[in-house]
C-alpha cells in the first residue's frame, strides 16, 4: 500500500507535468490549421515570437504587381486559419479588411496562442484597378 506522503508526491508530480505541458504547448502555439499557402509560407519562414518581420517578399509571390483588385480581395478573403480548440483559454481570431480609396489594409491572424497572437498585416495599393504597391509584416499582440 502507498503511504500518504508518497501518494501526495505522485499527485503533485502529475500536476507539475500537466502544468509543464500546458505552458509549453500554449506558449509556442499549436500548429496552425489553414488552407492558405500564404499563411503556411509565412509561418514556415518566421520563427516563433518573431515580431516586426518583413513579409513583403513572401506576399509578393501571392499578390504580384498588376493583379486586379477584385482578384486580390478574393485572395484576402481566403487567407484564414481555423482556430485551435483549447481547453483552458478562448482563442481570439483577429481578421479585418479596410478599404480606403485605392488602398486596402488587411490584418489576418496567422498564429494563436494563449498568451497572444501573431498577425499578418498587408497593405495593398492600387492604381487604375491594378496592384501597384505591396507591404507585409508579421506583428504580435500580447494579451
């Protein structure tokens, strides 16, 4: 039979393992589930917690100069992830698109953790209905 002290030690050890797993798992973020090749490539190129990274070169592959505005907005609409199913926190999926004249600024969540999100900020400038300027960066928001 187990003594009380040994039983308390085993329970405490199991609790510590669960806490260690939860902290490690949710601080690095779960693997992002997405059908978007743009998000997958940005995540592959950037390391965890890499904020302020210029992603214009990667975004230029998917949004080439001369692309039509309707086609670009359709591609932006498909740039989404499926949030993880956490068991002790509620994921915040931040997606927005703002159009102002000949420019579109989009913010897409690319990685969700319990401690904050990584977002892809895209700026698309159009001239004559065709893409003329592009800027993209990975930004972080910490809760």
